[in-house]
C-alpha cells in the first residue's frame, strides 16, 4: 500500500481540512483588519457578556477561535468513532463496475465495495484476484483503506509468489 506523505489536514481533504483552511483565512483577515474587527467585537461582546477587563475584544476573539477549533476537533472525533473496522478472509474481487466501486464476494455472498476518495483504491484493489485477507473501515457511504493496518493482502501462488487469480 502507498502511504500518504502529507496528512489529510494539510491537503484540505474532508471536513477537518476545510475547517483548517477556514481558520487560516480567519487568521489572515485578523492580521489585516484586526484593530477594526477587535473594536467591533468588543462593542458587540459588551452586550453579550459581563467582564471586568478587555483589551479591544481580544478575549472575545480568542474565545470564538478556541470554540471553533474545539468544535472542529469534536466533529472529526465523532466521525472517527462511528467508523467500524471489518476484516474478512477469502474475498474475491469479481469486477470493477465504476470508478472506486468493485463487485466482490465473500463467504456470505456478493456485495458492492465503494471506496472512499481518501485513498487511490484502484492501485490496491485488483479485479479478478482473490484476497487472503481484507480489512477496511466502514463509514456507511464508503469504505476506507487509508490507514496502514487496513487494505487487501492478496493470496499468492507457491511457485512465483504472484497474486493468485480467481479460479
């Protein structure tokens, strides 16, 4: 499997990446228009909270930024905790029916495998071959093999150690 060199947060993949980019844009705008924005937030913040001291709205601005970061991390943690890892043996990849979709079979019948766009699945999943073991994280709408402990381990023949085709 190919490991990603740059984390998904930096490249902007998924919700966390977009929130990261939004936070960076907010920081740039803060650097450009900080004083005007601080005075506006300070005036608006006086109506909402009671506090003894304020340095031009920086307390309110920092609080809003911290809340945004915590909400983003909470959403990402909730997404990760809802995913279940499944492991199957003797999975046959019958054919690729669409980009990022394969028709497969396992012991209890055939199913449609829909890969998540977080990983180049076509470089790892080969139609016409049997996997000795397959592990993926199921998100409901798609299945991910991005983590290092997930993926397809192909059944090998004894002679050349090549991946074994479906008989």
